[in-house]
C-alpha cells in the first residue's frame, strides 16, 4: 500500500493594498533595498515583488510589454459587460421564441 506524502501547509492568500505595493516598489526602485531584502523583511515571494515592479513600470510608461493597471481594469469591466449582454441576448431569444409560439 502506497503511503501518501504529507501535504505542505498551504499559505493563505494575502491581499495587499495598492499603497503597500507602491511602498514596496518604491523601496526597490529608489535603491533603498534589493528584491531579496524586501522579500525577507516583508515575508513576500520573489515573484510577487517582481510582478509589482513590472506592473509599476508599465503604469509609468517605462515598459510597453503589457497592459497598464487602468487598461486591465477597463478590460475586466468590458468582459463583465459582454457576459451580461450575452445573457440578455439569450433571454430575449427565448422570449421571442416563446411569444412566437403563443401567437400561432
């Protein structure tokens, strides 16, 4: 009988404010701390800090390899609206079919 490996304790997902992210990014960009120092001192992951730095550079216009935060928010809102409109169209199709049967 095969033994199951014990699961590593999963970290709960933490949520960070935009102000906190900006503070961390500022520390690195101003040269006050390196990424590894920030990771250690604030108990963050290397990948999340680097992601925040990359996004801050996009937002500042330094990088052009992705969407800015504003563009991401707009895209999310448009996708949500698109989903709602598709649902509305489906409801209208069903209503049209229902009333077409009733008038015969």
